[in-house]
C-alpha cells in the first residue's frame, strides 16, 4: 500500500456524489511529534480536506494515509486522561448490568490502546481481549494484566480469535471506528466473532456537534469519518445489522455511542434512535449551505484568536499552551500559531515530553516547566478537558495566571 491513497467513492455507500466542504490545507500528521534532532528536518505534509457524500450524508476524508505510517510509534495513550478513565469505567459498569455479563462472557475491544476500557470489565471478572496494532502500547496493556494481541483488526484476526477464545458477547470500537478506512471489513470481522445475540458498540465523533460547536480541529488524518446517525443507519442496514440504541456522550466535544446487533436478534430498538433521526432532519446536516456557514465561523474563530494572542504579545505578555493533543496540532497549523506566540506547550504524557509539535515545532514540556517558568496566559489546546486542566492548575490561577479557551470562539478565563 502506498503512503497516500485518494478515494473516489464514499466509504459507506460507494456513492460518487462527493463535495469538498472543508479544506484545512496540506498538514503534517497530527501525532507525528518530532524528536529534538528532527526539529529542523523536513516533514511530510498531506491534504486535509473533508468531503460530504450527498447520498448517505457521511462527512469523510478521501485522502487516506497508510495505517502503517499513522500508527507507527503512536504516542497517544488513553489512560493519561483521568476523564477518559472515568468515562470508560462508567460505560463498563452500565454495560455489565445491561447485557448480563458474567465470568463466562467475553468482551473484545478493537483498538484497545493501553486497556483503558477493558480494565474495569476485567475487575468484574469478565474475560477480556484487546486488539491493538501498536506493539509498545500493547505491551503496556499486557503489563497491566490485559490480554492483548498486536494486530490490525479484520476478518482473519476475528477468525483466529474465535478459534482460540470463542465468540464474543460484546465487541467495542470506541474512538477507533472513525480511524478506519475499510469499515465494511471491520463489520465482517465483528460478525465473524460476535455471538448471535451479541452487541457491537462504537463511539464516534458526532457530525451535529462538530458543526454546532465549531470543532474543525477534530479533523486530522487519523479521523477519516465524521458520522451522523443517519449515515450510520445506512451503513448498518447495508451490513444486515440494526442500531438498537444510541447515546450522546461528551467525549471529544460531542460523540455518538451506538449499539448495534444482528438483524433479527431479540434486542428491541430504543425510542432514542428514531427521535435523534428526526432531530437530524431538522438540522440539515447534508445541506451545502450548512457547511458554507460553518467555514465562515472557522475563519472568524481564527481571526479572533490571532488578534487576541498577538495583542497579548504586543503588551509583553508570555503565552504557553496546555495539552498537545492531535486536535491542538490541527489548530496550530491551520491558524498558524507558532513559536512567535507560544513559548512552549505543557503535556502530561511522557511520550510527548521532550519532543516538538508537528508543523509548528513548539517544544513540549512537563508541568515542572510551568512551575519554574510560568507564562501569563495558558492556551488550552486540549479544550475538551478544560475544566480538569484549570482545576489542576489552580495554583497558576491564584498567582495571576489566566486561561484561554480557543474554540468555538476564543475567551479568557480569569
């Protein structure tokens, strides 16, 4: 497979009525942090454009970077976020009760990272298995007691798992389903491994929140799809599965948690599904004018943030960033926020500390630097964790420090 492939058809319905509705320009990979010695070397840039399928309504990237490139030396570790730990603990508690899981049950997590979702299931005595393509992160999971295989998920992997472990009662793909190009192959694997009455659960970025909250910075090369419920309904219908329930959850600024089962299973369809489908019709998520207005809001957001940051610098204020998530790198590169505005970026992940951000090459440091060399303002790039970040850095605030939230419109928190 080449490093970059351009698709000409929709990954859900194979439709060719595709309109480019968002262009963030050529961009480096959002998680390709640079070692110090690489900070002056040339980087690879790839198109970052989103297209809307006029047939099924899927918003998607058509320029697909090879997973072997994207997920090699992956630096995202889920459990560094206490908010995510709590999120998945809550999900596991509810799923354990809802689906009457027990010690004989098997839960399989696709893209399991360091075992963040499976850990609370294991504590309840459920059998668990993670499928994670990055060997370094998979080893972390295994050290934490989570049985994990290092593979990219697909039908062949599902067959081997079924042969060794038996079929699964619950399969999850949270915050990974949107990263996969061939989602039909994912479903073939799921149906191979899932018990007849088993349930498949995904969490994906929700298109309605993406538009309403100006979440353009959640667009990066790993996130290939931005789903509405209608688009997912079209997908599962084509694969002879049924969406039995849906929940809106706050992760990544707004996501959908979708529960699907085999067509004809005993699971009933919750009323939430129909209600959300009706709401989406009123929101005009397939209308080109909706995206025209969206683009104007992004440009206004950029102008306001650059004006704010430049004004502070002219007044002699020092600014640093907090959080080096992928979304932060999309914002920094598209808004052109670099070393002239930010002195450094604090991140709690040791995998990112000591490196430089892709594109703008801003140094990433630990919170110790913030204590020794505090700025006047902290730009919270991990805005989805703004509240816990501000709470954690209350000492910074008490000493006169101020926080800046960049989206959907920049604002200073005193």
